[in-house]
C-alpha cells in the first residue's frame, strides 16, 4: 500500500552499502522507521529531502508495519541549523526525545510535528536562542506526552503565588514552604516567581502564544536544568545527544 505523508527526518543510519534506515516523525503515522534502498540511484531530487531535520513529503510503501521510501521531496530545509553545531546538537537531542516520547497509536502526531517545526524555525532564524528553545521543548513535549506537571499551586494547601514554591521532579508537583515537610526526602527545587511563571506558560499556553515570553539567560539555564532533572526523574533515562550538547557549552 502506498501512502503519502509530510514528515521530518529525525535520524538516519546507513545499513549495508547504499541503503539507509530513517526515523521520521510523520503527520499520518507518528514516528516510524523507513528504509530507502540504493540511495545513490534514487537520490536525484531526493538527496536533500532525506537530510537530517528536513521537512519533506514522503511517498511510502507500507507492508504491515514496515515502510520503505519510494520518493521524497523537501518542503523546508533548515539551512540555518545545519551550519551551526550548537543548533544541530540541540536539534539532535530534541529528535531523540521525540523518538522516546513518540505519539502512541490513536494520538494525533500533528501537534508533535507542529511543536518541532516551530522550534526548528525559531532556531534557524535566530528569533529565539538555543537556551530558550531547549527547556520550552522539553517541558512542552513532556506535558503533551502524558507527563504534565501540576503547576497550579501547592499540592497540599493550594497556595499558588509567592516566593517560596518549590518544584518536585519526582511527582511533577509544587509544594510551598509551609507544606515542605510533605516532601519527605524528595528532591525539591525552589523556583523564583519568574521561573514558575515561565514554566506555567510553557505548559499551559496555547501553541500560537507558546514562544511569547521572556526570561534572562541565567534563569533560562536554570529552567533548562530543571527540565532535564524532571525528564530524568520521570523517564529514568539519559540521552547521549544531551551529553554531547553539554560538551559544547
Ligand atoms: Zn502549601
């Protein structure tokens, strides 16, 4: 069966002489792996469409749950990312997170594709920095994938404002200073009002307003570390692409 779908190349791996296996985030089928045979032969018009992070239209041959790429043509090539090692390394990490948290059967992969494409565009044009995009993507993706933290208020007394709210990565909830005794040995990270406001925005804002907030670089770095800690506690997993990203900083 032939299907046509738009999608983003998340990962490529050579197999054998001239064959490649691709991991794609498609709008129709979510995250899939697909083979391309004899890439040299079919690369005319297809070469750039199969580069990392390119957004392309794919015609796929599907046999049960196996896919092979018949043709591909690029919709959007993010040249401004490819030429910047820091942006490439961040995009690689975001891709690995997407593969890990891929939309399940029955979920709409479009929101995932839209989030990733918007982040790639912001990175490419430099409208938002690497420091800004990283925690935004991490927290938003986690929320979309079923790991939404509860940032409305203290999980015990409901207090929602003030300087003394802390975030608990293991439960994804908040505790105020008065209720901190409930934390019982869990890691609790105290949030500044600005950091909490930014986290709430990232989690709860509609997609069209998602990129409309500002935070100083120092606070973005803290947010980035909080997001990583949250992911680590929730998924119990480390990412090699993230380790590489850190070596660049
Ligand atoms: Zn409380």
